[in-house]
């Protein structure tokens, strides 16, 4: 899968509703997309890591990194995608290129590595990832993958996303393109139903998809394919037989849905699993879309009624469970620094708990999502386009925030500000999706805010107290 500069530019902003995709107005030249970051620049991870985030959760596939061992260690295990089946995806495979390989080429080593993986592990597929080093030395990875595929009778798929070509989101989309080109449409399920859907853009971080699947099962809706959290290679291969795509993360997954609609005629909707309002809307919209396809049938009417019954039952039980947390969390102020769907979903989830998000990031969001974030924050809310530690500390001080909700790399900023911190990104170990996830989020927020350590941390140091007494 070779990426020309034109293909990279198209992948960077195609179907993402970015400002550069708007039509030309008043005969003015259409603005071009921003140039990719320069090699070596701090750009918030790289395409290689983005591709592994998108494809790595496929549980029964082997993921081979063609490059130095350090490239493998970078993204491996940093994203808490869980599996209910095979654990093969957790093994880090690398060709471990040496200086000699860089000088004379690493194609022979790659060829032998693929053969060894196939013989020892018999994976459902092998994904081979290019890195900066192997792209720069010119290894023909695609030729090797094609050559070895016929010998081992296992799909060998080349992912051309070296780190110097752009951003992490670009790598997400390159990974999605590879699934569209080489995987989706190659398999057939044992049977299909009128209630088959795909979930696209959820990676089962901390097991979040397991909070959602029982809800659909109770409605008689089958999740045919998960792309790619807790997914097998086979289920992705027959994703084209679903009746509806449910897109969770628009910025990185919308292109897959667009292409599947174009090629296979599968409609899609964009939803979120975070917060009571969002999950209620998601269930209603999924049932509504499937009902439209069924027409004025008894099955469609029953699906709608069952959905409303489930929502009423779950929200009533949730109100009782959340009551003690809401009484302690009400009025607390949050600074939210995350990206993608969480940027706006957590704002609504916080409101469900009586909390207020006073500042939020619009990183890695589509233009539509940025508008939504601004609307949800209100006039006094602060939109953070950049979040350096210095800027975050200033915002925390200006807003008199009670807690910082962000990725793990920002926890030290919260410590400097002497306020609680909650990890919301992919390193977390708690699932916040669905109704059960709301209870978990409330519990984690409560424990963070009311930990006794903060009353100790905020006290003056003993020597400072003595000095003030003397004064």
C-alpha cells in the first residue's frame, strides 16, 4: 500500500468536515490543508503509532514492526485495548534492524520474520508496519509482503505509515484505508439479520465496548463487526454485510463509514457512548435507523418500544445509584483536555453529574465537533486549542477549577496546581462508556476530588507555617 503525496493529502482531510474541505466561495481560492509536521518536530505522536492504534486491537492478528526495536516499544501497551479472546495482539513483533541492516537493507530479515511468525503462531493475518528507518532506506516492504503471502497462505498486509509523513490522525486513517482495501469485503458471515450493525472507531479501551454490547443484545440488535476493539480479523472481513454503521470517533473513522456507504450502500450515524444523554440518543437513533429499513412492520414497532423501555429502566436505576455521587459532585468545575469524541461527550457526561466543564480542548476534532464544543461550553467557557503545561496551569488558576480531566501526560500539571486529576485517555484502566461507565466515572471523580491527600498537600509547609507565626 504505497502512499503518494497526493494520497497523503487526501487522507489527511478527506471526509473530516475540516475547514479546508469547504467549497470555493466568491471566486476565492480554496484554502489548502496545513502542511504535515516536519520530521523531528513535536507533533503529538506519529502516523506509525496512529496506524497501530487503529489496527492493533485486532486480537488474533500478528503486528510486525519493520524497524528498530525502539519503534515497537513506543506504542506497545500504551493503549489499554482489551480482548475477550486471543491475546496474540499483545505480543510485540519486530525485525529489530541493526546498523548493518540499515546499510545493506532489511528485506531478508523481514521475509524471514514473517515466515517465523506464521510457523510459530499461525495468526489470522500479519500486519507489517513501515517505520521512518525502513522508509528512508528504501526497503520494498510491499513486494516482500506479496511474495511471502503465497507461501504461508495467510493474509500479509502492508501498512505504509512511517512517522515522518504527518500526524497520528493521518496514521489512523491510513490504517482504516488498509482495512477497506484488503480486509473488509473479503469474508462472509454464517448468517445475517435485519438488525446487524457495525461499531466503528471504538478500540475497547479498558473494556468499554463490553459495557455497550449487552445493551444492543437486549434489544435484539447484533453487533456484527467491531472496528477494531476486541475484534477478530474474520469479523472485520464481513463487516460489509451489516445494515448500519455506528461511528464513534468521527475524526479518524468517518472516512471508513463514507467509503462503506459509497461501496456497499451501508448508511451510518455518528454517536457517543459517554454520558446518559448520549447513550440514550445512541440507542434511539440506532433503533430508529433500523426501524426505517424495516418500514411499518411489527418488528420495527417492537424495536422502538423495547428501546424506550430499556432506556427508562436503565435511567431510573442509574438515578438511584448516582444520587449520592451527584450530591457531592454538584457544582464542581472541570478543565477537560482531551481529543476526539471525548472532547464534547465528557461535557455532557459531566452535566449529568451536576458538574460544570469550564474549559475544554478542541484538538483532533472536526469542524462540526468544534462548533458543538463551543455550544456546550457556553459563552463563558474556554476553548483550548493548545495545552502546554504553562497554559493549562494558567487556565486552572483563572477558572478556579476543582479537577483536571486529561491524558496521563498531564497528571504532573495537576500536581503542580495541587488539584485532583482523572485520566480520560487511552492509558486509563476504567471503562466510562454506557450506563455502567457513568457510575464508574462518578466513582472515580468522587474518589479523586475527596481524597484526603489534597487537604494535606494544600496546607502550608511546616517551615512556612512557623515563619508566618513569627511574623
